[in-house]
C-alpha cells in the first residue's frame, strides 16, 4: 500500500473510482479519528488516500516523487484502458513508446501525480 495526498477526500475518491475505474475497498474511521480510505486498481495493490490538512501537506500534492513518475500500473487491454482514461479526462504527459519490457505511456492524474502505464511484453515460449 502507498499513500497519495489529495486536496479533498471526496474529490480523490471520485477521481480514482469514476475516472480511473479503481475500486473503493475501504472507507472507515481509524481509531485515531482520521478517515481511512483505500482504493485499488486491482485485487492486490492498494492506494491509501489522505486529505491534506496543512500547507506543508498541500505543497506536496502531485509532487510526492519530486516531479518524477510516482506510480506504475501494469494493464491488460492497453489501448482500451488508455482510451477510457483519455475519455475521462486523464492527461497524457508523454506519448506512447515501446521499451524492451513492453509498451508504456505516462499519464497525469487530476492532482498532478505522474503514472507509468505499462503493457508488459509477452514472453515468447519455445517448445
């Protein structure tokens, strides 16, 4: 699980669930009183959303990795996923390219975080 700082919890949930198609897997109150929200792009990875509540936290929104790619997401159905996200307003920040490990494109979420979206290259099998 990794943490993503968002300016507003409801906006964060809407963006990642509605625009990205991630699942809201937890929305409860922690014993500390803080709201505990987790979203998941798949059945394994989890992203914990936390709402910035001071200037220091607001300053890192979208820049948690210092302007570099912060998150990496491997998808099947690359073309369909990119088209769907594009239709939902997700911005492409670097065009698609092919690397030795597969196809890759860099997207930016509504809060400025950069994501590498990867379609892994199929391994060749030899009989």
